[in-house]
């Protein structure tokens, strides 16, 4: 084997391990945010939509042009291919693991330590929620561009290299807002490799990155769309606005409480899921999670302050990297659209894994024992197999909407919108018993649903009561209503549900029309005429697409 082949072997093994762990993602359906960002995003379909992608925010009020630009080119080449979108994520993740290994080598870490860090990080199941999730690309892109930026600066961090790093920084910012931490990552890496690390003048050369970061933060704070707390949904429209969003102390305590959970998931990744809405807001320090978080911070600070020796410096760098990279998602300085998420530590753990692996390798080598090295190699192999297998199994929760929402409800059983989405999933697949079970549960909490979902909830329950099957397009036609009425035993309950839908929005076309058809069938012309008139009013008021006169539609249907 030539020296070039030996040098390339670690990258091949890293990529092979990651592709093996994610072999089952290519047929996963588009779910959740995939529908808005990819499936229903008309701007991806034609080149005329390119300008719109580059100038508009996403449905979640985020400006991430690089992410949607990647989707645009994937769509243009492969169309709406599940395999293509998932494959892009797996490829990016594998590239990130390889860049991570290369970074460790260029920082002077042991190659074996860097390889182990990149391998275990690459197959870790924590990242399944981003890699196996088609619209989870933003975090992958941030790591890719931040790593590329650091490689552009290494090994000497020459001032002229900062302009290339600045380009990668811009691309990272266009992928996700949390990339604003890149100057801090550069500064701490310069601290690691420069012998004059305690001299402030060493860091003056980083000024272009800090200037761009300051300009970006200023623009973000001044932008009314990006800096609008109303986008935080439940965080504002509930008690969270008082006890979390507008309470700095509670945000700090809650952030501390996330640390032991993150640590436990890194070490023992069980009970992973896509939605952590049940994560509590902590209002007192006298809680084991907060106390554990404080202990973690204290230990980390002691290491950072005094861990500058040969053994301690890599770990100090890894901890500084983790703190800097996680800072935008702690919610301490400014509340964000959640409290806890697995993908938020995707970038922070890259440096942490490298630092821990390097320190551990130094410690093992200090024993000067082949048995210790063999034991470490064996444990690494077992960890890789265990984590990779767990990742493979974890990918299955994103197989389709049913698997996803069932997994969410396993850990958050009182989320009405999830019961609603799962009920609609079952209804479209004609599993009416399961659909009714989920929708009636959602109906109990229907006051927490938005208007459209609440109305659709009641209408779908009405269709189930009438034993109506869905049309080819997933909707229900008048023909299906009239065909079901002669044999239906649930007509009274269907009327009740349709009236509840009509109460949600009296001016909506569909529930009024369906009520009129049912009452005409039952011979109640008075009620039929009333709801028919309401439907006609709704049709005129909303300027719906061309339809035949409603009275004729109802009569024709009957």
C-alpha cells in the first residue's frame, strides 16, 4: 500500500461506516417541515423561483438561502426524489466527519485519536434527527462551512487567509444563524495552536470575522421579521412568555438543566425523539438537573482555567469550542424557538469529541502498555458497532409521518397537534378506527389547535362517522357524501361534528355545503336552505375558484 493510499484509508473507513449506518434512510418519506421546505415549495420547481428563494425567509421566519439553494439544485437535477434529498444529507454528514478527522490531524492531535473521535461522532445516533430528516440540512451545512473555514486558516492563521475564511463564514451564515459563533471557534483554535496564546495581540488578526459577526447580529436584531417573538408559538402564547421568554434567571436555570441531559445522551443515547416540547422550564436551583448542570460548568471552568498543560490543552480547547458553539441555542442572552433539541449540539460536539479523544489517548499512552492500547481499540470497535446499530434503528422513526408522530407521542402524549396530524395520517390510509382514536383525543384539546386544523379535525370526524373513504386526492367529494348517507348510522354525530367545524369558521365554504347536502337528504329543507345560503355567501365572499351554483351542486349531488 502506497503512502497516499494509507493517508486516504481513514477517510474511506469513515465514509463507509457512516453510509452503512444510514443505509435505510433513502426511502424515508418527506415529513413535517419537509412538506413546506421541499414538497410544497413551488420556488424549487422552476428557475424563475430562484430569486424568491434567495430573497425571502422560510416558513419559520429564517433566512437560510444556502440551505434552500441546495434544495433547488437537488430538485432541478433529481426532481422530488426522496433518495436524492436524503443522500445529500448523508453525503454532507460523511464529509463533515472526514473534515473533522482532518482538522484533528492538522491541529497536531494523534491521528488515531482524531480518527476515533470522527468515527464515533459520525455514527452517533444523536444526529439521526438531522441526517435522516430531509429538511435537517442546515446544521450539516454549518459544520461543513465552519470546518472549511478553519482548514483555510490552518496551519499558520496568516492574515491573508482570513479573507477566504470570511467567504466560508458567509456561506455558513446563509445556512443557519448559529454559524455566527465561527469567529469564537477560530479564536479558540488559534489559542490552541499558537505558542503566544496568552498575548492579546495574537488575536487581532481575527477582526474581519468579528466585524462580520457584529454586523450580522445587528441586522438580525433590527429585522422585524427575524426578531419577532411571535414566531415562537407556544413560548409566547402561554405561561412560557412569563416564566421563560421574559425571565432571564429562569432561562439560565433551564439552560443549566439541559447540560446533564445532553451529556447523558452523548454517553448513552436512549429515548431519542424529534420533539422535546415536554422539556420543563426550571425556576429554582434546587433541582438535581440544575445542580448537575452547575457541577458540569464548575468542572469545565476548572479545566479551562488550569488545564493548559500538554495533557489538558486539547480538552480545554474542546470545552471552549463546545461552549462557544452552543451559546446561540442556550436561550440565555435571547430566547429562541425552543428549549432543548438534539441537533443543537451537532457543531458543539465536533470539537468536544476531538479534545476528549486526544486527552484520553495521551492518558492511555502514559501507561506504555500494549494491553491498554488493545483494550482501547476493542472498546472503540464495540462503541462504533453499538452506536451505528442504534443509528440504523433510530432512522426508522422518520420512515413516514405515522412513525414520526407515534414516536413523538411516546414521549409527549398531550400534544393535540400531533394527535391531529397522526389522525389525518391514518384517515388518508383508511385506517378509520385509529384515525378516530387520535382525532377524538385531539378534539379534547382542540382549543390549542389553530383555526384551520380545528375545522379540519371536526370535518374529518364527520367523514369517519359517515364511513366515507377518501378521494384520490386525499379530499372528500359531494359524491362520496351522498353515496355514504343511505347506509350510514352515524349521521347525527356527523352533523354534530360539521356544526362544530362551522362554528370554528362560520364563513368557510365546505362545512356549510356538506351540512346543506345532509339536511336536504334528510328532508329538512329549512336547514338545508340555511346552510346552502351560508355556503353560497362563503363562496362569493372568499372568491373561490369557479364552481357551479351551490343550490344546483347540492341538488345534483342528491
